[in-house]
């Protein structure tokens, strides 16, 4: 017997993990279908998690350029971001 009424479509605003750098800090790069990106930075020593997306950057980035510049992005607390 199969499962009915199961959708394989992503949820609205669902992020997909594209990249992970497993070091200290740990970086996780995520992107939505529409190109909105989010990079999570976790400082394993201090135990703090901060976030970067287009809303807290001075320059405009697409996902691939933001991922390449991840070490120099501006990070902040999740609640300070817009359009997540």
C-alpha cells in the first residue's frame, strides 16, 4: 500500500544545504529555489551561531559569490536578518 497525498514539492521558503566546511568555524551554505541564500557560521570554541544573508551585507552577492566570500561576510543574530 502506497502513501497518498504526499507532496515532493519544497515548502515555501525551504532552504537546501549546498555546502559545508567542517572546521572551526563551521560554515553551512543554504539556498532556496528562488536564489535567496543563508550562510550559517558556528564557532565551536565559543558555542555561538551567527548568520549572513543579503540583508546584512554591504555588497550584493549571489549564493556562489557569498559562499566564496564567507570568511569576510557580515554575520549577525538570526532575528536581525530580513527575507529569511
